[in-house]
C-alpha cells in the first residue's frame, strides 16, 4: 500500500527475475550420405538462454467501500507492465490494463487490454532439432510444370531455425460477474474475448499443397527456385542454384533424406523449417454459472461452464486471406460445455459432470482421396465423469483425523470417441484435442493431513 485514495488504498507491486534455460542432448539420425543407409550419425541438440525480467503493477480504487455511492459501488483500475530481455531473441515490453466497475453490490462490469509475448523454445531455435532435407517427387500436374505426367524433384529443408523471432499477441476482453449479493446463492460470469496473434511459429510452406506453394506467389519468400524450371521466378543462374544447394547441405550432421543424383534437376528448395509466418484472429464467449441450494438435509450444487468460439481465422503467412477454421478438425470446436451436479452432506460429497463437444468437420485436405464425403462429418461427443469423496474431519483417532478418501471416474460409461478418418503415415482415428484413447479411467486417492 502506498497511500489512501478515493475508495481505498493505492497499491503497487514491483519485482524482477533472472532465469537460465539450458538444453543439452544428442539426436541420432539416419545417414543417407553413405551407401549404407543403416549407418547412423549423431548431431548436437544444445542451447541455452538467459532471461532478465522486471515488472510493476499499480492498483487505484477510485470508488470502493470508503466512498461508495448509488451507481458507483466500485470503480478501480489495475495497470501493469512487464519487461523481458532474452539473450537470444531480444527484448519485449508488454502492458496490461484492467477496469472493474460495480453500479451495485453483486454486479461487476469489467474490461481488459494487453499484449502478450512468447519466445521460441530452444528446440525451435536449434538448427539440428528434427532437421534435415526431405527429398520429394511430384508430377508436373501437381507442381504446375510440363509435361503434366512428368516426374520432378523438390526439397524441403526441415528443423529448427536460429532466425526465429518471438510470437506476439494483442488481447482484450469485456464481461460481467453476478455474485450472491445480487442473486442469492448464485455466481455467474460471462466474458467476450478477442485475440489477434501474429508471428506464429509454423511450417507454412510444408503444410500447403506444393502446387499452390510454387505457383501462387504467396510463398515466394520461402522458396529458392531453379531457373531452369521457373525462369520467371528468379534472377539466379543455374550455377548459383547448385552452389546454394551445395552450401546448405555441406554440414554432415544434416541428413539428406532421399536420393539426389543431380542437383540441377531439383525444381525448387522450399523452406519448411519453423518460421514466423502464422496469423490467427479469434474471438468468442466464456460462460460460467454456479448455484448452491442449501437445505437442512444436505447442500446441493448446480453448475455449468461453456465456451462458444465465434471465429478462428487463420492465415499461413501475412497477406494471405484469413480463413475461418472454427469447428474444423485441428481447430477449436464451436461449442464445448460442462454441466455439474453435486451434493455435500457432512463429510460425504459427490459430483457428476456431463461433458459435451459439438459435431465438427474434417476438410478434404485431411481425408484420403478414396474416402467418401460422409467421413467429413465428426460426430458430437458426450461423456460423464463422477467423483465420490469422504472426509473424516477432526476426530480423536490418530488414524481418521484429517483422513479423506476419494474415487474419480473419468468417462464413466466408456463412451468411444467419434471416428476421425485422416491421412498420414500412422494416422489416429480420433481427435486428441477433445477425446482420449484411454476410455474409462478410475482412480482412487487417500490423503491425510497431520495437524
């Protein structure tokens, strides 16, 4: 506390951190540079960083218990700022401000605005992490080259990228809370959130169809074109292209995962390493509700939590039109919710949860070509969880004093997740973002407090 002002004490918090991260390891990779592809080599996956941080927060209560009046029960502002310096990716300053306004007791309107920052991990930055050169072959029709039935090579460099920058986001929210002072035994909250996310670390040029990557113009910043195949896309000579290929593959710790007999026949080198390329804009609502029903016999509790995503617009690179991916496989579901019913009687408590995820869509991009369109539909998913607990509380017995027992059953009725048919070398047949392969899972816990 600094001094008294308006509705209470003005408060301030300051602090700092010094943090060190270190990564040390060795990756074993197949060596395709020898005649025997079963020969293995090791590459270092090492790195470190130092982080110095400082932060400050100021709380100012303009109206509060000391000067509340009709229509101004509470008004306060909370402002904060944080500075971080990373030894490897630079510095960032991020502010946040929040406002709370209560016209009457039990009703609060609130809003917040801030910026966020995430540094790339040491794995993201490491040039030897899951790294190498993937050699791929495609038809002329797929690559946009002639003849259409011809066979052409292209190469993806993959792995970490030492040139990565931090990811950044701007966030703001508006909402309100209702408390038991206004509605007895009730707590209710509704929040609208809005997030704009840029410089997202992604492998954009690897995720898109190769024809679009090579010919749309949108991905040219990630491509080194061979002038023999794309004369209008580059000013390089054939020798410059082959010299570049020799330079990036000179490190023997980076495997060439495929056979390149003639570098002049590589049509393009497409950077599929981690890059700061992604853009995401999303907004939606978070809702929570809790209602307590007291009685002489027991106390009952009703609750609900839900998220409704309005939009989840993404673009693999800046400048490309944003596509709303909400409710598509690999992205947020439109609606997820949970209902809760509980009872507490003495030391015994029981709570049941009903969990729900709405039906979604998997686009043709993720489906094998021969799969029927009916499999673009992913069904909704409902599961039930149950928790039983008993607390003995305080007693004269050394064994039961402070003892509690609980049983937790997740997916009580062993509901199978909806089928998701997708491509890949070892595809999974469900969506791990919203379901589990474990099925019913029961755990038992004993805990004891010594007082």
